[in-house]
């Protein structure tokens, strides 16, 4: 899935490569696909975007917003797959769910894996969507958050006894835009087991968890996302996860214990049973 660091990377590259381009054709290609979600019919999608020029790009959480001169905004988010900029038509993948043809002969495509949201919205709908994301949780950016506020939230949180550490991350209870992919490294760095209930985590460990959030996200943004995902320019990211399917059966880089896997909260968990005792 494209999580916060990948979307931030794509947004930066979109500002560099897409702003100023005029959309000649906009197509939502697989409206019948079960897990591609949209608020548009294909004709409505095209009508809202065609002829508009991309004027600005922003991201919020794991959503990308491309605003056009018409006031319409392309919102892509909560998605897996590849969002790619193409200089030539020959590089366009056969299987794709959305395509923008720009008048200068370049293209933007998105091919969804697992699930994803693609919609052409009004500016008012976009403001409401961004407000919902920000009301739900905070962006994991060091300059905008405070460890004491995080500790206060956890200590006063009525669901702390019922919520495990993994769910804190993937359900966006405090920070937004992160899912199962980055949850593995965040918890491993903090030395916390995914099944552990939040109310049992001591203050020192909570501080470690808070800074683990920020450090992992900052490193991943600097590296343009994970090695398992693609940038807008079809390059792999450079952030090598410590805990993912490729680490199963390998020694933990901290202590040498063999990495284990189990299914929990709707996805795989990779842990060091020594560093992350329950």
C-alpha cells in the first residue's frame, strides 16, 4: 500500500512534473472493479477533469490531491499499486484503473492493487475530505507534534485497555497515513509487541514509540519510500524495511534472534520475539 512517505514523495514529484499540464483526456477505466472506489461515474469523472490545467498538488495522510484550473480536484488515496508519470505512451501498463492524457503527449496512470479510492471532486468536497483526515489523526511530522501531548492522549484515552499497539497505528488513532507496512518497523524499533495493549505500555516505552513513529517516517520520506513501492517516476524507494516478508527467518539486526511471522489485525506481523516480548 502507498502509505504516508510514498504519498509525500509522489506529491513532491507531481509538483515538479505535473503542475502546468493540461488534461486532454481523463478516464476512469474500471468502474466495475470491486475494490476500486469512486464517487464518480466514468462520464462524470471525465467531464470534471478534461480541459483543466493542474495548478497545485498537496497531500494529506495517504491521499494525493491534484487541483485543476476548473476547481475540480483529483483525489487518489487509501490505495495500493502504482501511480506513474509517463513520457511515452509505450510505457503505459496494460492493466490500469485510471489514465490522464496531457495535451503535451505525456500521461498519468494509476493501477490499483488490493484497493483504492479515485475520484474527481469539487473544491468544497476536497476541503471536507482533508478536514476529515485531519480531524481523525495528526500527520507524523516532527515539527507539528509533541511527545507530551502524545503521552497525555494515551493516558486519558478510554480505549487504551481495548486497543493493541498495532491497531493504534493502522487505525490512525493518533497519527494518520500509516498502515501495516510501516507498523512493523515502528513497533520493532520501539521494542513493542503488536499484540500488547496500550494501557500496559510504560512511559519510557511510549516515548520510544512516539519517536519511532517520527524517525521511521522521516527516514522513509528521505529515501522516497520503501524498496517495495514505486515513485511517480517508476523508481523503487530506498527505505529498506527491517521487518517485512523478506526478513522472515533472518536474524534480527539488533540481537540475532530469528524473525517470526504471525497473522494479526488483518495482516501479517513480523517480529523479533526477543526484542518485542509481550
